[in-house]
C-alpha cells in the first residue's frame, strides 16, 4: 500500500507492544515488587505461556503495522479467546475477581479493531 498507515492501527499495534513489554517485566518479580505489583513466582509453565504470548503479540503487531489481513484476524481471535476465558472465570467465581479487567480490555480491543476493519479490506477495482 502506498498510503500512510492509519493512526488507529498504529495505536492498536503500540498497545500490543506495551503488553509485550509488561509481559517481559512480569518475568522479574523482584523488579515488579518495587512498584507494588505482586506477580507469581516464575515457573517453567508460566514462563512458557508468557513466551508464547510474547511471540503471538509480536506477530499480531507486525501484521497490523503492515496492514495484513491475517494480522487483523489474529487480533480478533486473540481478543475473543481472552474475552471468552474471562467470562468463563467470572461465571465460575463467586467473590470479587480480577478477571473483570481482562474482560474490559478484550472488549476495548475488539471495539478498536472492528472500527479499523476498513484499512484491512482491499477493494477490488471494478472492471467494465
């Protein structure tokens, strides 16, 4: 595409990069404890999941920044997965929960990416 990348798409990709940065920081509990953020002790499974999320978010961000259709669909899939996961945890728990934040961020992510759909759909020229 010869057009400049839309600011909305750049904003969504930048939010993903911020999420990746926070995932990396969460691997160091002593560092996050200085700021009053308590994270669980990194186990092999925890580090493996965070590394997988790290790679997925970087792939999604690359696809969004290049205005690729697969980046758009990966972002929708990622947000839908965590929205469904948050809803399941909310239904299982009876007391106050921290999963509300995951639900809110997934809905916000879906709202932003759906409003940016027009940048990923390439219209075919009309042939007469």
